[in-house]
């Protein structure tokens, strides 16, 4: 999967007013958003983002079946993220020509991803599954794999994660909580120093 930013914000949108507020704040400082299928507004949120914020590379997150993947692609998602690995979602993404980032935390799951020619995987929930220590251990048998730790990543451990060359980028929702505009601005400033 192509890396458009060292951090991919995980964004939960509830309705159009929420989308306008959150995406406006994000767009000023960050070039990418993963809009999750955790709400019924996800599909419309992706459409809204693609239409109104063309500078944001919009993707869909928490995609757990082929039907959601089809809807996300039709709505304009340019990449798809799953908490686990779904061969059916992978097939939809391949057909549509969009990047697929599946969640893999065990050697067996990573091997399944490699069999699908996927070499960048989400590592979720990162802090629970051993964080950087686990990623470094998994990198020994899988040097071709790049990881995207998500789940428990925040400003405090971001630099440590990004310093590891096995990490493609990180995902997280921390910057979308509280004062989103201020958080995204601070993150943008921090990323320039890393
Ligand atoms: C995800 O959907 O990828 C995670 O919920 C993000 O994890 P975080 O909320 O701990 O950043």
C-alpha cells in the first residue's frame, strides 16, 4: 500500500454536519482520512469527503465483508482497511484496483496476506499484541513485510514507532478526539520533526 502520510487518522463520522466539522479541521493539516464503517453514515461520509475534500486521500476502515467493500469503493474510497484479513474483501479491492490493508498479528495471518501478494499489513490492536517488540520479532521471518500499527498509538509513542524501518506508517484516532483542529495542527508540526 502506498504511503501518503506517516499517520492515517481513523475517523468516525455520524452525519453530514459532523463530517463537515471533522474533515474541515483535518484537511487543513493532514492529507488522508480512514472513515470507518462503525457508523451507518460511513458510506455517505466517504462520498462527502471525496466530493468536498478532493485533497484528502479518503479510505474506508473497519471493512469486514465484501458488501461493505463494494459500497466503500462505489462511494470513492481509495483504500480499504480491515481489522482482520478477509479474502473476499481482498478480491473486491483487487478487482477495483484499490489498496487493501488487512489486519494481521500472527505469523499465520501474515502468511495468508503474503499469499494474496499483500506485503503491508495493519497490526491491530498494536499495544495489546505486543507493540514494537512484537513487530520487530515478526520482522525476522518476514523481512518483506511492512506494518501499520494501530490501536493505542498516540503522541507519546508515535516517534518510537515511526523510527522503526519495518513500519510503513501508523493509524490512530487520538487526533480526532477533543479539539480536532488543534490536534491535527500539532500532529502536522510534530510530523515535520520526525
Ligand atoms: C482502528 O479502528 O483502527 C482503531 O480503533 C484505532 O485505534 P485507536 O482508537 O486506539 O487509535
